[in-house]
C-alpha cells in the first residue's frame, strides 16, 4: 500500500471523545520516548503529523489519525486509524498518575471497536523493562493481538540488532515471536510495516 492521505482527527482522554466514524484501528504503545510518534510520522511520511519530543511524556492523550491507504494492485482505497497512545513507564510521573494512565488505557483497549492489533514498541538497545513485559502480558491476557517493533535500529550495527532481537524475545518468553526492527530516521522496516497494515485492512 501507499499512504495517500493522513490527517489528525481527535485527541481523547475518555471514550466519549473517541471518533464517531468507525474504522479499523492500529494502535501504538510503548514506553515514553521509545519513538511512537516518530514511527507514525515515518510510516505516513507526514512529518509533522504526530508531535515528537526529546523530552519523555510528550503524548498525553490518545490521538487518532485517519489514514488513506491505496493498494498498488488494483488502486482500491481503504481508510483506517493509527492511534498514538501516551507512553508508559515515565519515571517522573507519580503513582497516582500511573494509576490514572492505566485505567485510561484500559478503557481504550476494552472499548468495543475495530482494533486490529496493537504495535508494541520496545527500544532495540535495551532489554525490555518490567513495564514492557507487564504491558505485553496484559495484552496477551486480554487476547489483544500484539506486534512487537524494536525501535531506533539505526543506533546499532547489524550484529547487535539480531543479538538484541533475540534478547527481547527471550525476555518476553515467546521465542517464535516476529519482531520488526525499525528506524524512523532511515525508514527501515517501513515497507514491511506497510505490507502488514495492507493485509490487516482486508482481513
Ligand atoms: P512520548 O510521546 O513521550 O510517549 O514519546 P514517543 O514514544 O512518542 O517518542 P518520540 O517519537 O517523541 O521520540 C522520542 C525521541 O526519540 C525523539 O528525540 C526522537 O527524535 C527520537 N527517535 C525516535 N525514533 C527514532 C529512531 O528511529 N532513531 C533515532 N536515532 N531516534 C529516534
Ligand atoms: Mg509521542
């Protein structure tokens, strides 16, 4: 597919603010600063679509972006949402805030909607943190399909990439998992992810 249109639709802090139009959704979750907003910009090639920041905790609301995909084969068109979720594991937020975050995210995941899968982003340079592992297990427990993406792959050489991917699989305890290395700087992993989404929209 090719992304021909991408626009910001809504920011929500509770379900009544979710967009009215029902479209298939693909959500992005991960620790603060892991590169969720950057990945959305890289994927769409709309560079100011999602706000990026060097400071963790930039995205504080659930942000919906409506995208139009055009299929190469028959030029058919499909609209869908990419959903940028606020990051977890932000050290400076207190316990109260973390609780608020959890109930807020939970409401999103448990709200009836056409959520195809959650892309969980993990920094390729480090072992998954307990918060990553908890999130992953929570999604499995709720039978929400999860696709793991290892971000900032441009920061490592080839050998370290495959070594670190194995470490992530081991930490998540799913050895047969497919993990996609991604770089928003070099757009590596982009065409794989677009193919994945292309299939997701017609399934
Ligand atoms: P929150 O909204 O705070 O949860 O963060 P986020 O996950 O949306 O991260 P964001 O996309 O804002 O990126 C955080 C920082 O990482 C920024 O300084 C980005 O430029 C940088 N970054 C993101 N992706 C990549 C990447 O693929 N490679 C490199 N080298 N840097 C990246
Ligand atoms: Mg963000």
